[in-house]
C-alpha cells in the first residue's frame, strides 16, 4: 500500500505527535490493533497517540501523501471489528485525547475530546447536577468518538434517542485532511447539508471525529422499574401501547425466561416473582407524582385483566430498581462462558413478535440442540439474538453452523425490512451482508460520498464498504 | 439550458403525469412559481403535478435527459425564495400528493405523501389520540415535504426538537432519478451513512422527498403558560436556567415590549399585566401534577426575589393559555402592514443577550428612526429580527438600507459563531451570505455532495449553493 519503508513511516510519525506517542511494541500492537471482536488477528504497523486535532490532521495529511491506511481506535469495545487493524495499518488512538474541554450551564452543553469515556461524561454531567442519558453495558470503557461513529443507542433510547440526538457540534478531520467545525453547537441552524449527521455512524470511514459538544439534560426523578411476566411475546406490544398512552417510559426492555435463568444461576440477584413466564418486560419511568404511580398501577391491573401480564413487581427503592435492572443487564456476562454467537438486529417495533418467532423457528428446526437467548431493547425494535454453543460441539463447527444461521437471520431481516445492524455497526463482520438492508443503488451513493471525503481510501480501509 | 422547444417539453411532460396535470396558464405560473418571498418575479415554464413517486421519477429522468431545471413546490410558505422559479424552470408541485398513506398504532408512526399539510398531519395525529409536535405559524399551509427540506422547527423545539427528529423514514427521488427508501422507518439502524439526514434540510437541491414516515407521540397534558416581564434581556437566561432545573419546558419564547405593543394595538387580546417591562418571556409546560405547579410557583417567586422578573401571570384555563400565546403568535401579522425587513438568525442560547444588544446598537446608531421588533424562540437561541419601515421612507430606500443592515447582522452572527439561517433556509435570499456560517472548505464539500446526487444540476438550480 505504501512505497516508503516501515521504519521511515514510524520515524516520520514520531515527528507529528509528542515524544513517545508512537508505539510499536508487541503488546501495544496487540492491544490497540483490535476491539472486542476476536475473529481477526491484529497486525498494525504502529499506534499513534495524538493529543490535539491538529496532530490528527498532520497524521492524516501524512497518510494521504504515502497512501497509508489509518484505523481509529477508541475504547475498543466494538462488536463488528470496526476498530481492527489486521493489514499493517497505522492505528490512531484517542487514549490521550480524553479531556472535558468546556462546560456551559445556560446551554447545558459540554465540549469533549473524542477519547472521553462514556462514564466520565456521565459522571461529569452528574457533578453539574445534569444528566447524559446515553447508557449501555460498555459505558465504563467505550469512548465518545466511538459511540458517535456507531451512533450508539443502548437502554434509554425510547425516551432519550440515540447518541446522534445529543450532538450539538463536531470537530472532524476529513480523510482529505481538512478540519471542519460542524454546526457550531447551535440548536437551530439551517444552512445547507448537515455534515454532522454524515460523520455520526460513519464508523471512521470518512474521517476522524476529534471533538464533540454534547447536550446534557435534567436528571430524571425517582426512576421506578416494573418487571412483568408475559404469556406471549406478542403481549410485549399490548403492554407497550397501554403504558405509552399515559406514561413517558425511560426504558422498555425484554428478556426470555432462558436468558433470566442464566442470571439467576449466578445467585447474585433474586427472581422478580415466583410465576414463570416465557418472556419478561422491564419498564422504567419517572415516578414524579402519586398520579403517575396510580396511572401505572391502573394500567398494570388492566394488563393483568386482559391476560397479557401473568405477574409483576415494582421497585420501591433504589436497591430494588438496581436489582431489577441486573436481571436484564447481567445477561451478557452470565452467558459469556458459553461462547455465544451474537447478533444485533432490528425491525419496526410492531413486527418484533413475528420476526422473533420466525428466527426461533428456523434455528430450532435445523439445530434443535442450540439454546437461543433473546433479550434487547424491544421498545426500539432492537433485539439481541444470542445462541449458546452446545458443550459437545467444538468452536469451529459451532461457528460454521452460525455462519449459516447468519444467512437465515438476515434473510428474515430483509423480508421484514429490518436492519442487519441496529447499533453495533457494520465494520468487517457485517460488510458482506450490507445488501440485506441497503439497496445496491444506495450503496453506490455511500461509495460516492466516501470518495468525496476520503478519495485515497486511507480512512479505516475495508470497513463498511469497499471503495468504488 | 435545454435544446428542445418549450412546446415539446410541455407536451412530453404531459405524457409523464395524469391528464390535466401539467399547467401553463398565467395564474398557475404566477401562483406556483413562487413562495412567500416577494423579491423575485416568477417565470416558470410549466407546473407539473405528479401523484406518485414513480411519476416524480419519470419527470426527473426526463429533466436529466434534456437538462431542465426543476423547482420543488410545497405549501409555498418559504421565506428564503427556496421555491421560486424565476428562470424558466419546471415547477414540480406536491399539491396532489397529499394523502396520509398508513398509520401504525404500535409504532406510533404515520406514512405521508410529501404534500400533506402540517395541520392535516397534526389533526390526523389528534384523531388517533396522539400528537405531532412540530408547530409554527404557517402550519395551515406548509407541506411536510417543505418542512423537511428546511428542517422546520417552530415553537416547541425546546421540548420536541426539529422536524428532523420526527422522521422515521423517507422516500426520495435523487437528482439522478433514483428512488431510495431511506431508513425503512427503523428506530435503530446503523448500516452506513444516514442519507435521510442529508436530504432533510437540503432545500430540494439533492432530489425530491416524495414520502415520509413521521413519528407521533403522546398528547401533552394540561399545558400551562406563564408570561413574565423581565427587567433586562439577560434575565431570559437566568429564568431559563432556574426553570429547566426542575421542569421540562414545552416552549420558551420571548418578545420585546414594542413587539407586544403592536399586538395589543389590534385590541383582540388583553395585556398580561399592568407592569411594563422591556422584554417578556413566555414559558409553557405540562402541569401534570400539583407538585409541578408548586415547583413552578416556587421558581417564579425566587426569580422575583432575585429581581429578574418584574411581574407575571399564569394561565388558569385553555382560553387564558391561548390568549397568552396570542401575545407571541400575533406579532408577525400585527407588524405586516409596516413592510418589515425580516431576518431569522441563531446563536447558542447563552450568547443571545450580548448578540441582541450588539445588533440593536449598530442598527440604532446608523438608523435611529428604524423601529426594531424582537421576538423568537429564545430557548433555542433563535431570534426573529424585524425592522419596520419608517412611514416617510419609500420601500426602495428602506430595502437598500436593510441590505446594509444584513451585512452588519451577519458580521455579528459570524463573530458569535451563529447561523445566518436558523430555520428558514438559505434559498436564493441568503446564498451570498452562506460564508458567514459555513467555511469555504465546508462549502466545497457541500458542492461535492450536490454533485454526487445531482450531477447535472437540475435540482432547484441556483438555490443554496452554485455547482462546482
């Protein structure tokens, strides 16, 4: 890909960032050359750690000159291999661009470098008496730049939207090496195409997000959770509609009985109630007045009368709230010992029951020994499909069978006009399946846009789409 | 621009749409050849009225073949001449694409053709027991396609965001003549660049939005308004911050004493209270419980104690709520007899007081006889600057002086990193000022994106940017 020697490149890069901020030791290459996906062997040429937007720009300009591939690296919690450097690329890590730069109380905005960790931003907001509402399991490691590049959503989307919805302004370095200040933190600005939204969700294929001004909001009051046992997956829709008529939900999650079983087996958290149900819904809302609580109880009772809800429990304290959440949030970790196949897919909310049943059926029909674990953000139509490896099956055979499952799942996604990636991104792992969600004509436009911002294809090469 | 005869073009277009759906009579040309801006003489070649996305596509393909400029026409309420056809273009009117196509109760979405009128959508939502929250003065005429093409905001942005935030999916015909189904109505979908957000706010320069699936939400409960008299414009910030700590405002508007004077002079609506103040704030919130009302009263009292608020009134009924709103919403009409110069600008919220004072000062210094009327969506940093024509000054001289005012205003906008167009768009009237908000480098990217979707420059030519 490049014509000058690796040694020369490494030496040159050293001139563009602060002393010691280019690393080539084995451990750094292994650590910063990959994300949470384990399918690819990391093989970067070097890791650079810029500290400013201008240093990022210098690296991009140099990479353009010598046609060197650059891979962005944030908290490395990605699940689509979007931050894997397996082909001698230079990794640009935001580890040292982790400063909260500026807070404005009237505007309720905070300007951050891209390497600020999600939890760091959440805590900063809390210290100001405010709230950053985007939250998910990897909040302790994931970085803002990565969140924005995959438009991360998580558990509060039904009330607060995606990462996209909290961006007032972005500073980016395009693949051509230009610094752009996008939207200038304005609430209202209608002066031509909103490039901010093009960079959000682009998985680093158009350029680097180096700084972001994020909006904050009022801290929620007295969050209260309900866990309900449902007779059938279709009841998730009945319950959702009943509650939404009166109450603004801050979360609407679901999990199957099997999923909960794995959490309960760990013994750290009690069952919500004795009644067994095939599916459970977790609802959360701000219990800001007795009226809201009365409304919630009345809706609950009417759902029981209708036969949609078999049993239920409501949190009466913060401890109980946290325990109910652990039933949902503990799933991923509790099944991780079973080498799960994972998929992150979505359809419009109303299609979820049919969609889930079809996938259940096709997998069970062909692989009756596979244990399917369902959970996810059902209020957003976003399902996390997990399949556990049977103990007597070796990894290789399991993943070969899962490749087949992938095809069935994506065919069903396509038939229901869904998405092959709800929030994890396309990266390397889903690139070949992109056509199940985006038409060939659409992909041609994506390629043309990529060419506008990154004509030499140096930005995260091989991810998302191949160049024209 | 084209090589075949106008007669042939008109005849050919007649083959692409339903019988009678091409008009060339003087009245139609004059009516559909312009929007609310009166600065340009309409001079279209013909008006076509497609009824389906496929007919729009046929027109675009034909226009590409013969390099004919196309101008989109919605409710024609634009204030930036974005829908003016002054150069023999063919106007594509969405007048007959005004059907609500599909409603989904679980998803709370409604699919509409682009010609659906804002109020029609609001009423449809209400009939379903739901709410479409984007609202503004021209809701009775403006069409959805136009709202999306300027990313219209209006009076509830502080709580509900812009038009952009309510779009689940779009059907568009690109300038090249491709039909794209964008985002498939999904809540979560992270599969490459989100082209939906590129078409929103593009003012019809990339293609036509032909259908949109819009999200709806819960109807607000017991909306209550406060009008407060403020001693100084800077108090708008103090009051905003105090309320936002506890209460989710559904609106935060402001107007000057002079602005209110024009409304009161019409005699249809009473003054809110006797105390005179230079500025007034109008706050609205859902009074969902006694607690919220108690909170609001406590904050109000503390604002009075601090000296920020001189007097205030709270609505106790829907009639009172509507009367308080008329103080704000009646301004535009009440000053229209004075041939006002209008500008729609924004800065980040915290900069509003300084920004407003600077503009006041420069205008007053040079033109002491100009009456400046301030009002707008101050909670979004969006100000509507109006200057009334002195009676003894002829229109021509007035607008010549206003051209000078434009320059001062936009220089101040630039210094405060604001926007020359908050929500009205750039169109023709602000094209030459675009550089005050977008850098030259950014504009070069805008041009390149335009070229991707509309390589022959047939889509709304001359608006927003000139081609490369």
